[in-house]
C-alpha cells in the first residue's frame, strides 16, 4: 500500500486581490479627508497643473483617485478615460470644483525649444548682435500672367552657385544674386498656398511680387492676390509683365491698380512698380534691385550663431530616401548632424541639398534646403527647431501629441460675432476682419460702405477681401489666416469650403437682406447680438430621373449621396451651383411603398412641397436649423 500523504495544515491566506483592495481603500481614505479638508476650511489648496496631462496624473497631483476626476469631467460634459490627455483649462475647472486653486505650471518646453511669436515671426534674443539676412520673396498673380516665366528668367540668369552640383530637383525655393546680395524666392503655386501657410501661423515671406500682364490687366485672381498679401501684412512690389506683346498697355494696368488702392510711386504712391519681359529679359535686373530696396526698409536681420529655427515649405516621401522636406531657415544655422523637432515629428539631419542637388553642410538665415533624416513626413508650415539631443526631441514630440489629443476634447472657437464684444472688452480685438462674398457685383459696394461706417474708437471694421460667387476654400483659409468672419450675401459655400468651415470653426454668416448684416455687426460690436440659428447640412441627394405622374406633378428618382433624407426635412434645390428653391420633403417612396427615411447609397422617389420643376442632375441639399451656443 502506498504511504498515506499527510494532509497539509491549513494556512491563513489573504485573498489575491487584498493588496489591490487595500490600495483602493487607502486611496479613498486619502481622498475623503482631502475633499473634506478643502471644503471645510474654505481655503483652496494651491496646485500647479502643466499645460497638458492625463486624467491619472491630475488625480495624482490632487491625491485623489482617477474615478473622482472622471466623475467631475463627466459633470462638465467631457468623456475621458484614465490615460487620456486633457488640457490645462479642462483640468483647472475640475481642480477648482474639487476645492483646489489651480495655476498653470511654466512649460518645460520653453527651456528646451525656442518658440515663434504670435504672428509667426521669429523672436530673437535680446542683447545679441544681429546680421543682415536675405529677403524671402513670394510671386503672386493671376493665372497665365507670366509668374512661372518670370521666375524661370530670373533663375537662369542669376542662380547662385553657377554649375549644378548634381541632379536638378524641385525643392520649392531657390536663391539668386543681385548687386552682390542674395534673394530667396519661394516657388509657390499661388496665393492659395501662400495663405494656407499663413493660416497655420507661418510667416516666412518678407516681400510679395504681384505679377500683372500688360495685355490682360487686373483680373479676379489679381484682386485676390492683393487682398491675401495685404491680410498677411506683406509689402508689395508690382511687376508688369509681357510688355513686349503688341497689345501691351502698361498705363492702363497702373490705372487699374490705383482703383484697387495700389498706388505706385509714379502716381505719387509708395508701391514700387517695374515693367519687365521674361522673353527679352528687359527689367529683370531692375526688379531684383527694387526687391532689395523694399527689403532694406524692413531691416531684415537674424542671429546666425544660435540653434536654427525655420519653417517647412513643402514635404513628401521619397521611395529611396524616405521622408524629405524643404526647409527655409529663418534664424540660426542648420547643420548636418543637428537634431531637429519638426511639427509632430523629429530626426537627426542626415543630409541637405540645394535646388541643383548639391550637398550642403550648413544653411544660414534666409536660405532654403532640402533635408533628409526625419522619422515622418511633416506638413507645410510646420516649425523646424534644433534641440540638444534626440531624447529631448522625443519628449517634445510626445508632449505635442498629448497636447493635440487634449485639444481634440474641446475645440477652442475662433472669434465670432457672438464672442466679439467680449474680445473687444478684453482688449484682444482691435480690428474686425470680414471676408464679403455676394451673388452679384452691385451688392458689394453698398454692403462695404455700410459695414465700414460701423467702425468705432475701440475696433475698426475692415473688409479684407470681397468678391462674387460661391465661397471657396481660399476664402476660408483667408478667414483662418486673418482671424476673420465670412459674410455671405445670397451665396453659399462650396462643399470643400463647407467641410473646412466646420473643421476649423470659422464663423460664416448667411444673409439675404443688407440691413440684417449691418444690424448684426453693429449689435455684435455693442454686445447686444441675439442668439443665432445656423443651418446644419444633414445630407445630399442627386436627382437622376424625372417621372411625370400627373398632368403637372413630377417625382424625382433620386440617389442619396451622403447623410439621410427624411420626410418633412428642409431642403434646398441646387442647379448649376445656384439655389432655385427652398422647401420641404413632402413624401418619400421606395418600391411603391411610403417610407419615412432613406439613407446613404439607396435610391428613392422624392416629392417636394410646392416644387415640381425637377431636372436631371439637380442636387437636393437637406438641412435643419440649430441654435449656436
């Protein structure tokens, strides 16, 4: 028989989760006195909160369990998990509600990385001797007015460095020489790209060259370019091109420019104007010399001996070399081997090239270069800053990612008519920038005059751009860049612009009566604006067939492009980008059956109230009204 096993003596065991229970209990016990203490003594405990932190970190700072923080966040309408990031404003509200006196901790990043100023310009250190730097020039103007030809003519005759050092490549910028001085030209697609970078806070252009063809004169895009350059506060140099053509009328162009308040020196103004021909080369040297004159007035200086700060002009992914970016250095000197933080990515600079593919070891203020070595592709307009080591770079990138996550919890609104009075009272707004779009040219001037007459001693009402037609993405980007508000009179935004407006929280006001525009702006200036209701688009439906069911009745055979269509919805009928009707959905049918709703990707029959004049291709835009908060 096998020996009997001794029965082990019973040992006292604690449950496996006892430790956790004890920790939780301890945390609760700690929390209770903390909350009670703050409430009973009526003396809020001071607490320093960083610019961004997780829910758990906030709880640790206050010596409270994360659940207490999550509950307070929920009370304030914020749903956040324990490891989710929140910003200082959100954390401060929670801390105050829990009996603390929150203060923002000084950002560690200030000691690690230099920052741009509020306007996007670099802030130089005080007490440092600055040296002159090359001006940065952007060429703007109407399509086909000779911008590319002008740049090519300048580049062929004045490129720095002589022979190409390698394979010629487009890097979006290059330098030329004039009178022994360098000028950097940005080869941008036009004022849309110029304003898009400005909207992201990047101010890299010093001078704008406005190209106007002598045979065409001032065109719609010329006017837009003028408005965009003015909104950016950039001095303008006019280049009248194509003067060699038989139909050239430079004097007529100068008169048209005067009508746009571009007063050239010849007419007693202060704007430099040069006549040039890319074909013959006439006026090229004079143009470069005058750019240097305009730049001299600006006294452009930088410190080449500090850590480099710059801006990404363009970026992309090369299949063989990985992420690459064209960088314009604004101050300091960028060198191969430097560790740089670029927006939300970083890396060690492995190599730098000029526009001819020549290798560069160092790039100074006002100079462009294509760089390799970043971990990811940055965005145009991202700030490039050199830091001491890769550890610091990684910390900054992680911090920025957390800040972005925290910011996504609640989007800070831009200046709107609703918030205008508060901003004026706080001294934050001195000018109300407006972008005015109307259906016809005749409406612009009376609206402009009515609005500009509302200017007061505290705030100036300024129309920075006006035009006819639908609201496009360039209009929205200009509003973003200038902190402006879009006023739409009998017109509407294009789909792309509509998405951008919603994404960036740009204030768009729609009107069909001029008096209502002036009344709203005046009330906003006085802080008396009534609650505003905005139209929210809920879907789009395309009419693909038209069926005659009775003598005068028509049913639209339609396809739901996005969103959903519901019986009773408000609907606009859009034909050739113009609204021809505003009514409601009377009935919906699918396969001979009445239905209440039809969603994206399905076909249906649609009948509208008091509208039967359907045509194939009509767009039905479904919407409802919501009160703006």
